[in-house]
């Protein structure tokens, strides 16, 4: 029953390709372990956990590590996006586009010109 309650968390873990994933039911408690690629992926998992179980769920134990914490996330530019839209998505502040541009000067030469398919690094702020 507890596994069914947190099925959306498990589905998200699969979608995010959490490595070394391990899910165990221990009585009435679900134990989840694994390694997320970036802090952003880990944050997404925790947001889903809180959405389902509240701030401090007593029926779940999660130990999620991060493989690469030198950056916050990796982002593939989609059609219609701008650096300010990307900044708003990750930081809830479109003005942080400057930090994203600064972290990607090897890929970008102008903050107003990005192209679909470009792989950008989203820095830790």
C-alpha cells in the first residue's frame, strides 16, 4: 500500500534515470535509495515526495545522492526558449539568465541567441 502511495515518486525516478535505484518496503515504510545525475534532479524527487507525503513523511525514508554537484542541472534548449525563460524555470528569477550565460560562454557568444538542441549547463547559484 505504501509503495502505491509513492508510485509517482518511483515513476519520476525512472524518468530521471536514477542510478543504483533500490526500493524496499519495510513494514509500513518505503525505503528509496539511488543517485541522481544533478542537484536539480534530486530536488525534483524531493518535491514529488513532499507533494505526496508532506514535508516530513513518516512512511518514507529516502537517501538520494548526487552524481555531479559541480553544476545544478543540464538543459537542452527547446524551440521558443530564451535564457530568461530557462532562468525562470530553474531559479524562479528570469534575471539570473546572466549567470546561465556566463556558465556557457564556450557554447554561447550572445545571451540573446540560443538554438534548439544546444546543451547548456545550469550553474549552482
